[in-house]
């Protein structure tokens, strides 16, 4: 119930933002490549593209904002893999995963 209201509020903000955000400038003739957009436009597009992830942060309090913790947890095993090259048997790899 609260989540549905939050989704509706997010959609209302997006609709209002679509109206208020200045238009993207037209590309001049003779220029190549994508049109340079402002930081506000780029942020707005990311918020529209990742709506479910943004709302997940609001709904679930245990979701981490970044993946830094995961990367730190995996770093030790990645270093082990680089140093030794590989594990000789699958059960050794499983044992290492249990330890770390």
C-alpha cells in the first residue's frame, strides 16, 4: 500500500520533471556524435531508466547503496586466484570458499 503510493509519487515527480526540464539543444549541422546534454538531463535519464532500483532503496532498508562491500569481500579470493592460478580440484575451491 505504501509502496504503491511511493511509486505513484515517483511517477508524478517524473511527469513534472519532464515538463520543467529544458529541452535538449538541437545539434548544429556539420557536427558529428551525440548531442552534449547537461548533467541534469543525464541524471534525469538515469533516474527514469533505474526507477525500480531507486524505489528498492526506499522500500528495503537493508539494500546497500554501493557494491563496495561485495567487492571487498571478493578481493581476497581474486588475489588468491591470481597468485596460484587455479585450484587443483573442485573440492579445494569449495573448501577455500568455506574458509573465507
